[in-house]
C-alpha cells in the first residue's frame, strides 16, 4: 500500500479521539484523509465493533471513496465498506464503514436519534459547508449531548478555518497533516479576458497540450459550459482516440463519471471538463495540468420572493487553491488561471455557507420532524437566517406539513403528512406532490414530474427558449421510453443523457412510493390522458406559485408577486397556471416552466385554503357603498359577486371611508351649516376649551361627530338627507350651545332696526356688511364675545358698494366721514347725509321717516 501524507498524522488523530469525543482533521487535497482515516479508526477500542458513517457532499465522491477503501482491503464494495447514495445502496450485513450523501445521514438520525450502532460520524470536506453537513452536525451534537456521550464526531477538511469548528465541538483538538504537494507553476492572464469564457478555455487547452505534459483538468461553472467547450474542442480537431474529451459533472451516468476519473490508457491523454465536483475528495488520475475558468455556479435563495436561482460567480480563494492543488498531486504541475493577478487579489477568502443562502424548507421540515421549531435550540457554526427560516416554516404550513399554530420560535406540530414528507427524502414540495397524487391515481405521473423537476430541463432549443409547457416534457418522457432522442416531434432537441437520468430517478421514486412495474406500465399506456393533470400536481408542490392571468397576458401569483413569460408562449392565454421554475429578477419574475390548471381543480382541491371574503367598500365611480362576496386564494380572486345583508356596521365604516376619500364636500353643507361651523371656529379662536371644527379636523374625527348619524345610509344621495346644522349643534353640550348664541350671534341688530348676518369666515375678525346710513347714531364699534371681539364693519353705499372698512367707528365719524359724505352726496343727492352722523337717525330708506 502506498504511503500517503496523512499516515504521519494518524497516530495523533487516534490519540485525539481516544481521549476526546470530537476532533478536527485538516489535510490538503491528496493527503489521503478521505480513504485512510476511516480505515485507521475502524478498530479503535472505543469503536467497540460499531459502524463508521462518513458524510460526503457528492454522490460521485461517495462512490469513489467507498471503492478505494474496499479495494485497499481486497474486497468488493458492500463488504466491510459500502455506500448509500440517492438511487443506489451498496451495503451488506458485514458493512462497518458506510459512505453516505445528502439526506442519508439525516434519515439515519431521524430513524435512530441515538445512532446506537454507530461509533463515529465523519464529516468529510466540511469546508464546502453544505446544508446537509451543517444540519447533520447540529443534530449529531444534540444527540451526543442528550443520548450518546460516547458517540465520536470527526470533522475533516482541506482548507477549513479550524478554530471555529473546534470551538463548536467543545474545544476539540485539531490535527493537521501538512501533506507533500508537488510544486505547481501558476500562470495568469496578462489582461482581463473578454467575451465568452468557453473560447478562452478552448484556446488554453490547445496551448497546454502543446507546452505541457500529462492529463488536463478544466474547471467550468456548469454543464452548459462543459458542452460548449467540448463542442469547440471537437471543432478544433482535438477529440481523437489519442486525446479523449471527458465531461465530469454530477448529472452524468456513472460509467461516464468513472471514465473521467480513471487513469488514461498508455499513449492516450485526456482532457477532463469538470464542474467544482472535482475540487475535493475525487482523485482524477494522471492530471498534471489544471485550467481554471475562475467561475462556479451557486444556488441563491431569496426570502423576499421565496424563489431560488442559480448564479455564476467568481471562485473563492479557498476554491482556487483547491483547484490549483489538483495539478500537484502526482508530480510537478501547471495551473492556468484565466484571470489576471490584479483580479486574483480581489477574490473572497472563502465561499458563503449554503445555510446562509439556500432554500431552508428541507431543513425546517427536518427540524420539525426532530421536534424543534426554533433553530436556536441547536448548536450551529452559522445559524439559519431568521427571515429565510420563517418563510420556509410558512411554506411548510401551506404544504400541510406543519400545523398552522406553529411558527418561528413557537413549538408547532408536524402533521402525519409532514412526517411522510420528511421520510421521503425529497424536497418537501415534491414529496407533497407525490403524496397528494397517489389517492387520485396519479402517483406514477407525479413521480415522473418530480424527476423532471429534479433535473435540468432536457428540452433544448438553439438560440431560443423551449416552450415552457411541462406537459410536453411528460409526453416526451413517455414517448421516448424506448425510442431515440427524436425531439423534432416536440419541436426541440431532447437531451438523451438527461432523459435517461430522469427515467432512472422516476423509476426509483415509483419503487420508493410503492408503485409496481405494472402500475408504471399502465401509466405509460394512459400518459396522454394523465398529462392534463400536470397543472394540478404542480399546484400541490407550488401552491404559492399558482398564477392568474391579467388582462395584459401577465400573471399574478398567489404569493402576490408578478410573473410573465420571457417571450410569446401558448400558455400566455391560460386563465390559470402554476409556475414550477422562474427567477426573481426585478419586480416581475420570468416563467421558464409551467402548466395550466383549471379553476374547478383549484376550487375542489384547495377548498380548505380558499377564503370567503365579504367586502363592503366605497365605490368611487358609483358614489355609493357596494357589498361584494369574494373567493380568494392568497392574492388571487377566484370569484366575485354582490351580496345582500351586509353588516350595518361595515356599511357605515365603508361610508366613512368614502367621505374620507371624497372630502367633506360630499356632505350637504347649507349656508346655515357653514355659518355654524365658522361660529364654532370663532369661539375656538377667542375662548379656551372650544373644539377645533376646521375641515381637516372634522374629516379626521368624522367617526365621533358624524358616525352615529350614518346608519341606514349607503350613498352620496343618502347623505344629502343629513342636517349638518343640527348634527354640529347637537355635538355641543347644552351650556356650550347657550354660550355660543350669546358670544357668537348669527346676526347683529343695527341702528336702522334691521338684523344683519355676521360673517365669521375670518375668526380673528368677524365682519358685518351694512349700508352706511343704517349705522347713523352708532357712536362706537359694536363688539361680541363679551366685548372682546370688535366687528369689522364694511360700510356700503346705497347701491351696496363698499365705501369704507373700519374697526373704529368713532374715528370714522370724526375723521373720514366728511370726505365720504361729500362724495356720496354728489352721487346720491336725494339721500340723507347728516352733518352729525353719530347723533343722526339711522335709516334703511332714502331718508328717515319724519
């Protein structure tokens, strides 16, 4: 057996786990930690014959690690060493080391929280900070604290910042393996790359084939870029028997993945086009050259929209170093970095933990099944964000997985359906869809649909977006069961490899959910009829994304977001649909995959979620209160119509709202009512303790003074029956009403004997307008409000034109009258213009009666 660098650190690791229950092992890529550490610890005394469970972040790495360990023991996989991954299990009664992925560890914990037959749980490549690893570690720590003091936990990583993890594990010892990496020459671009990355990658591959020895490992962000680079290299004549182009990504068949990581035959070079799957755990044999695009694809979840999208982002410093190290595992190597040294200085130190950016619905469901509603009850390296966890909890309530009385920080109950969803090992949305479909006889097509949604779209269209209708994918999947890709029947190219993966996933789901081969065969025979249920099935999975068509062809989703297709699609005309895949860019999401659903289906299957809403609102157009009954599903109005017998209190509230909206002008303001309002404002100005009755205040306090008088009224016409004078006066106590009449009379008796109305529009200076001759004999300015407020007198000519304004009548008689008299006498010679107006007889005629 070849000695690997990790061997020198194994005694320290054994000692750490002999004296402590937890430890951290840091070792660079190629040190051998993944395959040597589990075997070295298997027969430690504290293991007592129990099993080792090792969590790997990827299926390919899990299978590869199990094969390497089994081979080193001279055994087939499934004897001492086995693995459990999605769709494949290779374990036997003698298996002592199980390499597991994704939710397998969580399933083991949920089934046996104490992990009675497990002596050690290893978290490999923990620096990747997958959601499953963070959750598994948090659950194991609680299990260790409450149920299994002897359970050992080992966290292993290549680039981990070990101190925080060691602190989380109770100040666990840190064991470091220095490794023996060979020198790697790093080459940067001289200037920043422009244009598609695929062109630059293909040119660099050709350059490396000429200038460097050994196989080449190319890191690209995703499957799309891998296909494009492979196509370009083939067009350049580089794909030959002597030069193999080997894609490597998680969606490929197992044999294709094995071909990419296996040693090249003598005389053959290979170019491995890989995603970040090849950064850690895997050893790609023969690699001496790494070409790093500097990009990776990450999943980002938005709590604001409840949607997840893939983003292509620059790699972190840690990832770049991991990738570079792949060139120095077997000997001196070369790493081409397709960015400049200046750009290199700006790389983030490490990637963001998945728990901070992922959809937390699966985590929330696992915690609920564990009996926890508040993540703070567990120990985390990074706690789940409150907003994202709260939204995940709300989704689970909507999916029927949790009781509605649960909530963030409040212990809620997982339902029977929620527990079945958790046991399924699928995303809660897909698990719920299948469980709801089975009683309807649609379990088979639901499994197919779940498999399609779990994979990337297998419809392709060069330069255009494929048709978004998911029913076409179901038809294609059924029709292509035994045929060729022949996507032309559907108008698009069909990715055969993706189709094979989907069919395998669908078959596994049907076995898991109890669907026999005969059921699957019957489904295939009736697929054409069943695909029409696609929209309903999607509604079970994505109840928050049920969409209602707007008049402009866009859609309003149940969650209140807007959505639309990127281009013209037949589904644009559907009254209702369910969006299975969309983004959350801008204010309106783009729909990529969807299916129509019938209103009758929504009313039948979502009856318990449809709210009967009685709306009593002010109709501005009709200037009246309208009572309507609505059926609402979230933000969607499924039906609406008038109804009689609305609550009188609701009608009154709607009428008050209408008055607030229209303003006080909607009320029947007579001259007397306005004068009363002005008199009250006058009193508020001159006397303390009087209420403000300005329009603004009356509008703000209409419930108090007007509200009691609105019962039985519904419209603007009804409001015209109101007597505002009586209403305003009736709002005053009796003593205030008496004081008002004394201090702010409606009229004033002038010397001529006539009663002249007082104008209170300016409360600081009330006005009377009177002909000058009617004030003869009035020596001083009249006053009101206990003599505090002088009246402003507008003195008029016999023709009622103003000739003088004064608040000092005595001064006017003494100084200004004679000039005014001269002018008026000339214009009105027949009228009476005495020499001494202060003692003259007032008259409302041409001359006083003799």
